[in-house]
C-alpha cells in the first residue's frame, strides 16, 4: 500500500475508483480515500454486493454534499471522519 500512498501524495489530479468493493475496502482500511461518492438509483435488485463488505474497522462518514437528478438518482458525497 505504500506505493498507492506515494502516488496519492504526488501532485496531479484526483484518482477515482469505480464500483470495486474489494479495492474500496482495502483502500478504506489503509485510510487512502479522502472522499466517497455514492450514486443511489431508485431500483432495487436482489443479492447486491456490499460496498464495505470486508473492512476491518468502523468507518464514520460526514455528508459534505448531495445532488438529486431529474431521473430520481441521488449523488451523495462523504468524507471520512478522522478518528483520534
């Protein structure tokens, strides 16, 4: 994970992870994610995959923004609350 930490500290644009629960959980456990964006679609499907299935510690999030689209989709932006 040190290589990802180095890339994160280097100048440049933000990195984005799209729809990968395993990488999201791994990066969350190493406190490498500065902001989470969730798009909520008004469709319920059976047997969905949890976003944070394998995290090893509690994750507290703070809502920093939201947007509702005409389609009914909602975008929620969260930042992790630093523990300690």
